[in-house]
């Protein structure tokens, strides 16, 4: 075993996140449009930066059904696909398990700990689910000479947030990490190289329900901690004729020496 996971240390929140994704695992790939786009964009970004360094293990945090896995796994190079949700991992295993050099493990990325540092850690649109995404990303960067990831940023979906703010409320969407805070935490590790880009990904939804479904149907609908649901009829009315909204996505690669 190359890694240690601590299921007994999982918080109720982490268990709820795992259950939400698990419930939707079988149909996740049909609805994961933003995730499929970001997986491709992250893989392209990694390639533009010269690819994943070294020849040793690549470990993926939050592989889901394997949208990034299938793009980054290369025959002959060991690749460990991990996810908090056993059901998501099982979908990944069913789709990609016949490939050689690919192994699977249930793992809470917040507790990742490898006996031998992986040559690279990769992750697509997952670390926003950590209790502290900024500290979690910096923690992953400490475990490897190369961390390549994407994460949605604060400032995403502003039209939705504004509709709730006008009602004097905050939406149930996850609070997302600030770009500056993520980059500052990674800079503090004194990397040999830190490269990033931010994409503003515009999406159209026919109405508010379709927007909410884009989270619900992939299991990404655990509301932010402390959210108490109440009627959202004014929000539904406001977007009855459609909602154009933007996800801000950070693609980043950090290279460190001396591990
Ligand atoms: C939005 S999905 C992205 C999945 C995949 N990376 C993709 O691009 O399709 C988020 C994934 O993160 C997993 N996840 C959530 N919290 C996690 C954690 N603390 N550690 C590892 N995986 C986690 C979920 O189970 C889910 O599979």
C-alpha cells in the first residue's frame, strides 16, 4: 500500500459529500459538462507546460468516473486513481480498469499521505470540496514534485449569487477559494515553477432549474455549510427565460524541488 487513508477521521460533512456524489455516480458522466470541459482544458494545459515530469507514479485526487484519468494516464506509467466516493471510483474502474498500470483506491484527498512521493499529483474540479481548499491544495503540493490541478474560483456564477443577494440571502452554492489566496499559498512553498491561467467559462441554462440540475445531477449539490433552504420562487421567476452565467476556473501547475 502506497498511501494512507483515514476513513474513521471523516467529518459528517465529508461523509455527506461522498454520499451525494455516490448517489449520482452511475449517471454522472452524462451530465458532467463543465467537468468534461475542464478535464480536457487541464490536460491541454499540462501538455503546454511540457507534460507531467518524471516516469514514476501519477496519483489523481477525486478522479470521479475518470474524465481526467483517461486523458492523463499513459500506458507503461503507473497511475493511481483515487476518490472519496467508492461508487464514483467503481464507475472509473468499470470504464478504465482494463488498462494496465492503472490502480484504484478510495481516498479522502484531505488526508492523502504517500509512503513514497508520487512523481505527480493531479486533480480536476475536486479540491473545492475540501473543508479548507487553499490549505488542502498547498498540502497536496507538499507531497509531490509536481501538482497539476483545476479548481473553480470565487466570483463564479455571479448572476445566481446576485439574485440571492437581492433577496437579502446567500445562495447554497459552495464558497469557492479566492484566486489570490490559492496562488499566495503555493508561492509560499517557494516553488521552482508556478504556472497558471484562469478561464471564464460561460454557460447558458434554459432556466433556474436547469442551472440547479447541473449540480444536482452530478451529485455536487451538498449546499455550503450552514445553509438553510427556503423558497427560491423569486429566483426561479427571475431566470424563467434563461440564465447565462460564468464559472471561473483556475488551471495551475506547481513544480517543487528537493523531495
Ligand atoms: C465535480 S466531481 C469531479 C470528478 C472528476 N475529477 C471529473 O473531472 O469528472 C468531484 C469529485 O471529487 C470527489 N471528492 C469530493 N471530496 C473529495 C475529497 N475530500 N477527497 C477526494 N475526492 C473528493 C467526489 O466524490 C467527486 O468524484
